[in-house]
C-alpha cells in the first residue's frame, strides 16, 4: 500500500505510514503552499543594488567621498540580498514543498556577484571622465613649465619667443624651413617677420626635448599629436629641424600662451602671479569650436559685477566643458581655475586692457594678430586661430 501523502510503500495491513506517520487509506490533509517573503525581498534588493550601482557608474561623476558613499550603499544592499537569499533557500529546503520561490532566492543570492563583475567591466570600458582629462592636462602644463625654465636658463632668462627682435604675431611662414630667417620671413639683420604663438612653444620641442604629446589636451577635440609621418611630403627631417607644429599648427597645440611678441613678453623676473600658459582662449576660434560671444560673459565679483555664476563660467575655456581651465603660473605651479580672472589683481587671463583702462576682470577680447597686453601685469593668453577664422 502506498502512502497518499509521501508516496512511500507500506505493508498491506499497515494502518499508518512508516515514513510520515500519516493514516493509510485516507486522503492527506490539504497542503498550503506559500511564497517565501525572504526570497522576494532578496530578489528586489539585488535588482535595486544592481540598477543603483550601474546608474552611478555610467551617468555620475562623483568625487572620492561620493564614490565611497555609493560603494557602501551598494555593499549594504548586496549583503542584505545575499543573506535573505540564503535564509530563503534554507527555509524552502526544510519546508517539504510548503514554501516556494527558489528562483527568486537563487537570483537574489547570485545577482550581486554578477553586478560586481559588470561594474569592473564598465569601469574598464567606460571613456575617461572630464576630471581625468583635466588631470592629464594639468600635468602637461606642469611639464611645459619645467621646459620653459630650462629654456630660460639657456637663453638669458627669456621665455621662448620665435622670430627676431621685433617679429609680429602671425602665421609662421615656412614651418620646415632650413633656418629661422626663412621660417619667419626675417630680414638679414634678424628684424621683422611674423611668427605664430605655437611656434614660440615649439622652441621647447626644438631645444629642450619636450615631446609634441605634451602640447595636446585630450579634452581638446580636433587636436592631435604632431607627427612627421602625417606629412609625407616632409622627408629626411627630425622634430628638432622644424620651426612649428606643422603647416596647420593649430591642430597640434592645445594651449594658449602669454603674448610673446610686443612690449611685454615674459621673463624669469616677471611676477609670480602672472599666467604663462593655459587652455585655449575662448574668444578665439579653435579646431574644437567657434569663438564665444563676448557680450554673454559677465564676471560674478560683487559689488562691481552682478553677474551670475553661469555668466561668469561663460568666460572659461571651451576645452573642459566650461568648468574652468588649467593655468600655468610664473612660479611653475598649475591650478585648475574655475574663473578666468585668476591673474594678478583678479586680472582676466583671456582678455586685455587697452592702455591699462577698464576692469581687469572683464577687459576686452583679443583680436588675432593685433591685440597686446595693456601693461606689464596684464596677462593675455592667446592661441593661433585656424586659417581664415574670424572673431564674433
């Protein structure tokens, strides 16, 4: 005789089941099947922890403190999901079929581990954050600052300035010329001619062994490292043989430089608060974007200027999405400045003051190949515009 409850075979004359002690020959009592609350809770917590962590990794750019908070919250939810999942599996195993939801319990227990592996994969494949580009950019400027010090030590405390005694700002004449006279169109006595901003910076590649990679910020779209192989018409030359970053140097130099031509070039004796180099000037067109509209910029230094934070940030470099700019100062330190008026006496490093008049935080936007600093403490960091570019 078989037990109707557990299915165990018993002798024909047995009255009760030898396995489960149920009366034989009678219909078993109705079994009530329940879903494990622990299994459902484990499943929900596992899903929430997964969505929470993936969303944070993909869409957020938290700082270190926020990263730690996210990790702690994910860890708490994941441990709770695992513990509840294990409890529910034990409960289901001991219930003799009265408690179900094994699938939910297994998913709740295993999902946190898969999420952790997915988190590692996303972190590897995800493009670098803006803060990563910002850090590399700052390191580049720091390297440029060291190269400038080396150059100044070798050239009577003068910072790099291409051309001759009174060379003007303009496109380099021949970047692969045999000598500087041909490169910049100089007269026989070394006067006259024109040279780009980037050609002054290229002197660091030519004479201090700085690498072209040092002059590229990864956040500056449209800019690539200068490589001789990109110009097949140039043969038999090395980097030290050139006078600029190629025929279109704007594509191979991401940084602006204090005006080296005219009355106020930098020397080692310049004040420490002077800005030497920084990300591209937002008021001059670049390979990445058109020049900004100057009328939309307003400083937020009360009480002189009632500008909003948004209006003030509009004056920042384009390279770092308007968050600010990396700036190299005369004392060789580099800071990420959240406002462009970070020079001496809150001087705006991207504008100039004609004859020293006006507000230093505001100034006037530079006109390519024309503008000059208004006085010796007036920082004016500019880059070369693309061929045919016009300022708005």
